[in-house]
C-alpha cells in the first residue's frame, strides 16, 4: 500500500532521484557533530512559532479595546488555547536562545570565512529581524508588561542624534504608545518581518546546500587550507550521508529542544509571564519595575551605564555593524582552527562574558 | 540491525502518539464550543413597570435593571458597575443610575456620566410585544 | 502611445479627487482611534500639589501631601480635587468656588464630605449609633476618627481596637462587633488572596472579582451600622455567596492542574522521543 503511493509520486516527480541526490548523497563532513545541527533546530523552532502564531491569529483581535480580552479568551475559553499560547510564548524565548547558541557555534568554528560570508551576513540579519519580531510580538497581548516594555524599547532609537526621534516616532506611530502602535506592531510581527525572515532563510539554506556544511578545522585539520578561488564543493574523505546519519542527529537535538520547551512549560509555566502580564495595559499606571525582555537587557543596560547617550547608542550600532560584516573584518589569510587563534577565541569569550554580565546586571538593577 | 529496527518502530510509535496529541487539541481549538447555555428568555408584564420607574431582575445570573424611560422606551441594562462590580441603583428623581460604592453615575443609556468607571454598562437585548417585555 | 500617458493621469486625478472625502475619515479615525482613553494623557503634577509642596508652605502642608502620597487614595488616582474640588490643572482656579472648591470640611460636615463618593457607607453610618450621636451632639466618631484624613489606608479589622474604641465606651461592645465580623472577614481575605493567585496563573477572574468586590463592599457598609445582630444575621448570606466564588475558584485550580498534567504528558513523550532518536543516531555512527 505504502509502496503504491510512493510509486505514484515517483512517476510524477522522480521522487527517488530527489531523495537520493538531496538527502542520501548530500554528505556531511566528519566533524559535523550535534552542535552543527543547531541551525536546523532554529528552523524548526521558527516553523513552530509560525504554526502556533497562525492558530492564535484565528482568535486574536488587534485593537486596544479587545486585544487583551481576546488573548484571555484564547487562554481560558478556547479548548486547548492555553497550550498553543504557551508554546508560542515560551517557544519565542527559547528560539532566541537557540539562535544565540547557533551563532556562537558558527563563530567558534570560524565557518564564516570565504566562501561563506553571505551565509553569515544573512544569518546575522535574521538574528536582528527575529529580535524585532519578538519585541513587536510582546506588545500584541496589550498587557502592562508589553505596553510599558514597548514604551521603553521604542524610546531607545531616540538616543540617535538628528534622526533618532523620527525613528522612534515612526516605530510608535506617534509620540506615545497607542492603538496606532498596536496596529503597526501587529503588521510588523505577522507579515512584514516574517516575509523578510523567510526570504533570508531561503537564501541561507540555499547557500548551505550548494556549498555543503563546513568542516571542523579541529577534527579535519587537512581541510584547513586556503579557500580556493572558484566554486568548489569540498570533498570529504570520511563524510557521512545526510540521511540517515546526520538527519538522526538533527532529530535528536530537535526532540531535546521540544523537551526543554515542555520542561519549562510544565515546571515554570509563568517564567515569561510576570505578574503584570495578567493586567490590561493602563497608560495611566506605570508599574514599578519596567524592564525589557531578557534578550534586550544587555544593550539596554549598556545604555544605562554609559553616561553619554550618543556614545552608548554608537557603541551598540558599531557592535551590530561589526557583527554583521564580521567575515570582512577578519583577516583572510588566517586558518579556521580557533585553537590556533587565541586572540579571536579570547575576543569571542570576552564578548560572551560581557553580554552575560550585562544581562544579569540588567535583571537585577 | 534488530536493535535499529526496534528503535525505528519505537520512534514511529512515539512519533505518531505525539502527533495525535497535538492534532487532537488543534482540531478542538479550531472549533470554538458554544458558550454555556444561557437562561431561557425572561418575560415581564409591561404594567409591572410604569413610566419613569424600573424593575430589578436577575437574568443569566446577572442582576439587570429594566427601565421604562420617559420618551425613550424600555431598556435592559446590567446593574454591574464597570468600575469594580458593585450594583448600581435607579435614581428616578434625577433619571440616572448611581453606584453606591464610589458614586459612579450612568445615564439611562448606560453611558458614564461621572465617577471612576470608564466603560458603559452592558446592555441586554429587549423585545417589546403588546403588553409584555422579553429579555434575551 | 498617448494612452500610456492618459490612463495614469486619469487614475491620479481620481485618487486626488477623493482627497476631500478622506478628510472626514481622518477626523473620525483621529477621534475614535487616537484620542480614546488608552491614549496617554501627558502627565502633569496637579496645581494643588505644586503649591502645597513648595517652599512657601509650612511643614504641616508638606506633611499633608506626604501623607496623601502614601495613601490608598493616591495609589488609585484619587487626588486633592476629587475630594476638595477646585481645578487641578489651573493654579488660578484651583481654589475657586466656580470650580467646586470645598476647602477643608468642618467637623460636622466630615461624613457628608467623605460620603460624596462613599454613598453606601454614609447611609449605613447615619443610621448607626455612631452616626446619630455625632450628628445630634457633635461628639463621637466620624470618618476621620478611625480612618484618618489624608493617610487613608485600606480598612482592616485592626481599626477596631481597644485604644480607639474605649475613648467613649467600654471595649467589650466593640469586641463583640469584632467577633461578629470575624468569620466573614477571614473568608473575604482568603478568597481575595486565592483570586489574586489565580489571576497570576493567567486565569480570567474578572466576573469573580466583581462579584467578590460587591459582596466585600456590601459587608463593609454593613459593618458601619455598628449593629451586631444585623451583622450576625447577614453573615450567613455573605458566607454562602463567598462559597459560590470558592467553588468556581476550585474549578479553575482543577483546570490548572489539568494543564500541568497535559504539559507533563507531552514532556514525557518528548523525553522518550529524544532517547530513541539519540540511540538511533548513535547506531548510524561510523566507527
């Protein structure tokens, strides 16, 4: 029975050739460990967000009068609405964590070097766009937390001289966070940003499939030669077929990701829903403690501790630009083994540690 | 190879169970259930409420007030004040509804006149027949 | 060739000519969308506070504003003009009769002053022994005696204490009242605490909160009657009503338990899947 279905499809699209070429013959290098699967995990996490997002979209009303009530209806009255809302809420946050892990892994593998510069740039662009998606999504339930966090984060661009106020005004649709902001953020979150993210995903994955997964210069030091000047799929001596070897690794890490998701939901269901998230937004009542979400705490804390606003925002902008175009800043003649580049390793570790310190500081200040 | 086959079978089994555990809630999610059965419509005689007076009733477990307004006909409003939930009372001398808790005032359409409330009183559908009023 | 020029021109004129009709839409949009209550009003410190905290005023004035800032009223946006009248946004009209300024009430006027908002409590008080004594003789407790004037906090059972109540009569009468109130009061605080906990778990408790509040307010008004028998008789009713809320609360807790169990069930499934996937991936590993 199953064979008949497969044969029907095979006659029409040549299924076997596709599966052979793209899954079995596509080889992953020897150094493709479980860490290398994190890109795939990010993709799956994003798809989960899209699916749960669409389900929430069926009942959500993007008007300040009704937004909070509609989310409460989803959570309490729609059967299993609480399940999908919770997945979307927690999933968004751990999607961010997965992206950071993926980014750090690629960096430490020095996989951004020629010919993979565009892959890196698209990746970092997606990182920024996903951050904006998360920030815009946080306003949508129209609760105190989201409303006031949005007030704070939409004021950050105002630090930029000359054009800053204009940017903030454009983001908010005015001087204050109002229903216009809600409509705007809704369109950012549901359409504008996802369209760009999907386009970038397409480009990112296309490049990876064309060029093949990068080798680990530590596991296969022989491959750490100067990159060639023409398009070439690297030939790995001890590679494995993507399916089923690497695919099962991917499956394991995706299942672990889901385990983490449901672990948080079972034991810490309100981890990302503080007390004020249950109170409707009240423009007249500012809660005592307004903090941006955890992934935004580091830049926010940096802005707080640097006395000169312009200096603060410039530092952050410069950091973002350097991160985005890092492959072009890194000297081309060095190898890809990070152990042989103590300066780069220390730089990565320092940035990570600083980020962690600023985040934790931001949480408690 | 046997081990691998066993693993593949368990994967298929667990995978299907998990899939069903998501598909079932999703299918229930897509069909919103009918909210709990409301009370049968309530009927009152018109002559129980002379012009300018009001009658307090309970419908759907909610206290309502049915007012016979001079010149504007009957109206059924929820008595639950939209501020904190106290029950408003009909002030026939001043043609308004007043909340005893924080002096919130509403007009006879349910709109806020003064006080801490920001939303109007909930209005209930009302049908006027020959000599009867039906609510709901 | 010309048509490539004419058609866009016609379309453009068509769009521009709908301009005037769009203006009315813009007005409606602005009024209903941008100027609704959830548009932030630019916050201003009221004229009252500005003057009464300035250096021109003596320390008693500063103390009054300080006491108000710590009060329950201040937390709920009940400001000077809400009780004393006057215009909070305009210093020149802030103490004018035309804007309803009442000044400080004389002792005998205090109940009516507070009763401008707290209508039910005033009615109950005026019918009570306390109220009648105060209105007839000018002696006895008024609102300020027990609740203070500016540092008004949330009322609690501790207001009925020996120090306060034995100023005019023996404490045993007050104690009797305190005991009569006790049952309902403790149930009220239990239910309130549970409702808060439920709210933090994401459950929608709007209806229960409103039902709770009006019973709470009703009981408060009743306690001002200082009528121990009335309190005892009505206590049963109030307890029954609170038990209704309690059963709804229990239902909500059961729903929360179901959710947690469902999450745990899915967690176990995924743990199982992870283990199987791990073993499977290991079985494909090249040696």
